[in-house]
C-alpha cells in the first residue's frame, strides 16, 4: 500500500484525472484514502485551494477586462 508521502506526491494528478473514467487512480491509492483521514483531508484542502485559485484568477481577468473597457470609454470621451 502507498504511504502518505506518496499520496501527497500524486495528489495533483489524482485531482486532475479523477473525472476521467479511463484514468481512475489505482487501487492502492484509493485504499489508502479510504483508511487515512489525514490524506483525505489533504486532498480536500488541495481541491479547495485549486477551486479558490481558479475563482481568483477568473475574477482578476474580469477586473482586467472591466479596466480595459473603462479605459477605452475614457479615451473616446
């Protein structure tokens, strides 16, 4: 069975591929997550951090687009 260090090293790949049926994590990975609450917590926290980072990036892009639009409007006047 995999140890916690191996789980943390593979966590990003797990999150990247967990929605792709053909790329399911191996049995050892899933078994470890079933037995280890610390690694389950780590996976949840990593997932939350990725979701938050994506939201921040999206918001920054919207802000930049809004700033660009505002600058164009100011130049027209």
